[in-house]
């Protein structure tokens, strides 16, 4: 495992409701998510965005949460059960080499990569796997912290997403965060 990955125990802090003071997940996600969608949350930690995704997608929606750390997924499953969303959320353990999404090829309507692409040793592979999972017209929202990621490095990430077959829809203004919305053609 890369030493750049957020330690699992920080997941408790990252899932704190106080975090909403700096960015409300429902406000960030609601312009992109509709009821009944199939969603992908990559690197969800303990579900700060996963639970709101499940809420917005409603009972007919589905959220696949993929993380490299099993302890993060265990925490997410506990939180999903308490919120009444365990039937809507599927947790998957990624390997060091793959997100293990081959069975979802072309089925994801919206994917979220929030504050995690900079932690991945092979962002090219990551973005290619996400692009393959997206349905035609499916979108990916990438958000990175400006304190950890330079604008130049973020632009390299966007170029890799384009190489994977995604086109930039627009930049999504999220304060001091670096963000872009991309779409799979089709």
C-alpha cells in the first residue's frame, strides 16, 4: 500500500458532520445525481459522500463504494446500516492494482473521485477503469485539495482522464478545491 494513502483511522474524522461547514455533500452532489442512478464512489473512506449519494439516488438507486482499505469499508457499512441505506450501498475492496469493476463496464451513471486521485500510484489506470465503468453520457467529478495538489498536477490528471476517453464538461466551482466534471461520449 502506498504511504500516500490516508490512514484508516482518519476516516472517523473525515466522516464528521462538522465537515459540512466546509462543503455540504448534498449541495455538491445534487446537481449531478438523480433518483435511480447507479453511482460509483472511489475512495469513499467511511462514507462522507457515499451516504448522501445513496440518499439522493433514492430506493431505486445504487451506490458502489470502492476502497483499498477494508477498515474504511467496515466503517462505511456500519454507517450505512445506521442510516438505513445498507440495501443501496455495495462495498467493494480494491486491490493494489485494480478497482475490480470489470463487471460494471458501461453501467455507471455518475462517479466521484473526491480528494483521492493524488493518493494513487497509477492515476492513468485508475481513470481508465473508471471510464470503462461509465455508461455513455456518464460523468465523473474529480475534486482535489489545492493544498496537496498543484494546478499543474491537476491538469495532468485531467489530461489522463481525456486519454481514457472522457471529455471535460466544465470546471465545478467548489471554493479553493481543484475540480472538474468529465463525461464519457457515446
